[in-house]
C-alpha cells in the first residue's frame, strides 16, 4: 500500500451551511434596502401637489343646464384649500342642433404669468339646456 505523505488534500468550495448564511445575509440586506427606497418614494409622493385635472369641473358642469359662453371657476372655492391658487376657464359652444355642446377647459395657475397646467376638450349632451341659435332660437340666452 502506498501512503501519501505531504499536506492534506483540501476540498475547494463552500459548505452548504456557508452558502445558506450568505443567502440569509444577502436577502436581509436586500429587504432593508427595498424598504428604504419604498419609504423614500412614498415621502416624495406626499410632498408633491395633487395633479390638477379639468375633469372635476366637467363633472360639476354636466350636472347643470349649459349656457354658452366663457366662464371662470376658482378651484379653491370648488374643491377646497388644496387647490387654492388655480382657476379653470371653460368655453361652452353649441356644435349641433341636438343640444350637443363642445366645452374647452383650461386649468391655470392664478399667479401673474398664468402657466397652463391642464387642457381638455369634451362634448356634453344636455337635453334640458335652453334653446341655442342652432335650435332655431332668435337670440342666445
């Protein structure tokens, strides 16, 4: 029999226990990092002003009888303090003789330069509206 004399033979690689500890450490670190990123994004989202949309004014307008012309609405009075400093201007125009109206909405800041925040155009049908010039009325209301 032949005996080998010299340094003992070492196996190369990691044991299963070492790999499991490394995976636990990696997963724990990843969950901590993802939680921090998630909290940071949530805090940044809370700091942003809510998006202004003319759809709220359109919903309010659809509940009323439409009258053609240009109108202004202060969004702070309509929607509360969150929207102070913004106005919505809308132009109502009858487009068909069957009580179909086109409404163009523009939401602007109430500051001096009045940058446009949102624009929207929609068609509204209002059978209870007063007769317009396309319905044969002689004067618009």
